[in-house]
């Protein structure tokens, strides 16, 4: 049986986690969740191939206190089929965080993004 979920909790310290989709994803679901904890953390998700019919990829990353870098890059002509979906949720959780996404490809399915920094509101 193939894995359908990956959960990573790194705790304190300066941590680096990478996820890479190197081949096409077809008809399956994968849930990748990281909780990086305090420190200067890095999370990079790189998608190099298509999400084909029925594929569902959910990536959720929570930083911590510290200057976190959280990135999703799907710039290698990553197509998302009509019945496929990609979700990316990134939460900095404090510190001077940098969160970014890059997507290039044909989007026939669904793409959901929710990006938040440290959660504190500042006066405008």
C-alpha cells in the first residue's frame, strides 16, 4: 500500500525540509504536513510534473518563531487536470517570514493557496 500522508515535526533549531514531486501524480491523494518549530527554518516544495486525473496534493507548512522561508515552486509547466487539485497552506507563525509561490502550467482543476505571516495585525 502506498503512503497517503507525510507528517514532519522538527522541533527547535534551524531546520530545512524539502518536498519534491519528480514524476506525474495520477488518481491518488497525498497530504504533506510540516511543523517546523522555533528557529530559522526553510521549507521548499518543488513540483516538476503534472497532477493528472484524480490526483489531490495538499501541502501544509507551519513555521515558528524565527525568520522562516516557505516556498512552493511549480514552474516547470506543471498541469493540473480537470479532476485534480493542489492545495498549499503556509503559516509563518512569528518572526520576519518570507512566503512565496510560483505556478506555471495549464490549470483545469483546482489550485488553493492560503499564505499568512506571523498572525499579528499591524495598524494601516
